[in-house]
């Protein structure tokens, strides 16, 4: 067995042209870890932003900004080695999942991870393209966390009116589909070109911001979600009903504050901004800035219902050697998900 793997390496922060395909030594799995041969992995907007240095202060503190840096969180692949104490995975198992931010990410032919970041692939992969599945774990886990942060669960969402800002994006469409599946009445805020897509995902109504700005919406909602623009945060909070569950946003200045002002001053600014926004929400409503964190429950939920999310997905595939083109595809905000294929 080769002791090396192939990886997309970033030698320093900068543009996509810096990405290089290199041979790197493979790490032996330690206790509780597995090695996965990656068959497909996705390029998400966070990868593009991290490549440019976004979040470097916090990621450095986490040990996730060391050079040479390998980006990537999502993966679909095959277990090729197991460390001591691993009993529920064996070599040859087909797995998928998402790892936390690190300096040795999934944009590689092989990656070592803790078993809690992997899940057995859905049983019937004949109806679920591996390339589509690879684009889901990071985004879906983030969406499920955002729903929970806003107070929404499968048990309480049925019949609730929920507004989703940025509904036609990757996170937004996953949120629309999930909430519609839970029986919520979803109002999607999007552009006119995406009306059919949002309705196809399960939105009851679609608001075109070009025709009806957020400040002119008169309806009130049990929960609101912001996947689009931090500048609209205050306007979205005004749309919450008096007895609302809450609001969550994935577009917030947490990492930008730390990058610009440092860890201490940045943390103070974060607390001030969150406190200011929380004060605009109705009394008793939840308010949260959602960040990604691996979640086994989200992977299990996705494994059981993955066909719901992959059925209408569009995605573009690039060989690992063309990672720079994949990054530019994401930067240009072209439609669909972006997947890298190591083999």
C-alpha cells in the first residue's frame, strides 16, 4: 500500500491559482480514528473564503490554518484502515460525512478522521449519486443546526409559518425542503428566477425582493432564517410574531470581527452585536448565530432521507487536479453544487 496520498494544497492565503496538487504522507489512524479513501468531496463557499484568509484568527487557534493547508469538510468514500478501538467500521465500508475545519481536510485522495464524523452510506446507493451525496453533509448539518437554533424541530414545525431569506441558495433550499417535509408553511424570499425552484422544494409562497422589500412585508412568522445578507438581519427580526420561536442566521460577522479586531476585542464586538440584535427579537424568542459543527444526528437523519435531498440536485464535477477551476466556479456563484473527484 502506498504511504502517500494526493491532496490539493494551499501554500499561503490567496487566490485560486495558488492551489497545487501534491503528494503528501498518509497518517496512520490513531485510537478511535479511520482512514477513508475519498471518492467525492465538495467545494463549499466556506472553502473559497478560507482560501483567501477568512476566519484565520479563529482557525489558527483551532490548529486549522497551518500551511501547507488542505481544505474541505465533506466526503464520500471507502474505509481503508482503522485505528485501535474501532469496532463499528471495517476496511471496505462505504461511508460519508463531514469533518470539522482542519489543516488536513477532505480535498485529498485519503483522509484520517474520528469515527464520530463518519456514517455508513445509505443502503440503496443505486438511487443516490455519490457525487450528489458528497455535497450534502456540511450544508445539511449547518441547516439542521440553524433550524434548532431558531427553535424549530420535526416535532413542533408542523403548521408553523416560517420565512427563509436566501431560500434559493444551497442552505436555503435544504431548509425549505426540510421544513416542508416537517409540515411547516414556508415563505421563501428569493429572486424571481428561482421561484419555481423554491416552490418545487416545498415553499407555499415566494417573495421577490425586487417587488416587495422586507420592510414592506406585513405578515408575521413563528420563525425566520437568514441565509442571505447580514444587512437584512434587523428587518427579519421585525417579522417575528409576538409568540415566535426564534431566529437564526448563518450570515453573521463572527469570524470577520475576530479577523479584523483580534480575539479579545473581536469577542467583545461579537457580544455587543449579538446583544443588540437579540434585543430586537420578541421577548422569549430565541436568537442565534449558527456555525457549522459536525453532528452524528444530522448524518443519521440525512442517511435515512438522502433521496429527498439528492433527487433534484444539480452539481458540477471536477477532477482533483482542477481544484482551481472548481473554486472559481463557486466564486462566480454559478448554480449548483461543486464536487471534486480524487479518482
